[in-house]
C-alpha cells in the first residue's frame, strides 16, 4: 500500500486545472500516477484517490445492501460526484466544476496527503480548519482516537 505524506500548495487556472505536485507524484509508483478518482470529501474539501485505493473502497461501498435505507443513502451520497480524472500531458488535473463548487474552491488550493489518498482544499478553508484546532484540542483528540497511555501501540 502506498503511503502519501506532505502538504503542497497549487493554483487553479481559469479552466479549473492544477499542476499535480511533483512531490506527490514521486511518492506514487509509476502506474498509479496515470488515473485517479476525485470525489467529495467529508468536510468541505475534495478527495483524490489513486486507483489502488479507490478500487477496494468502491467494491466495499458498491456491495452495501440496497434494501437497507441507511446503506443506500450512504452509497448514494458517497458516490455522488465521483469522477475519473487523468493528468494531461502537462501534468495538470481538471477539477470537475460541480466538485469545485462543492468545495468552494477559488484560485489557491492545498493538496494534503492523507495516507493512501489526497485531500484537496481551498487554501483559505484549509487554514481556517487547522487554525481552529488548538494544540490542547489536538492532544485531547489524539487521546480519544488513539487511546492515551504510555504505549499507544498496545491500545
């Protein structure tokens, strides 16, 4: 599994394209650089999935029970807007207009590697989101999520 790290600034051109950062590109094996799925994120951002990450996630979501209203609702909401994208010859990726509108993106964006996927944020929203988390709040959140204690790997 590919592990992506880093935070990269980029600029949208008038057509809604951005240059895929070399620092991210170099972290992906050659075949995984050619095609992605872009989709709405859980916050007001977009998520760019390498196909190796998207395919098993899609299989899991697609396998949800159509007869269960909650599962059907999640499937519908999660897959709404998912779009295949490929870098052009210059290495630019086009944001679909509906997704760009959803994430309220203007010109300056931030690509944040998040393990096996990449979140794409409007730079102002990204700054607001992370400015709202104090170091104490982050520590508390880490304790809640990772469990605290002297050795987090044992919890």
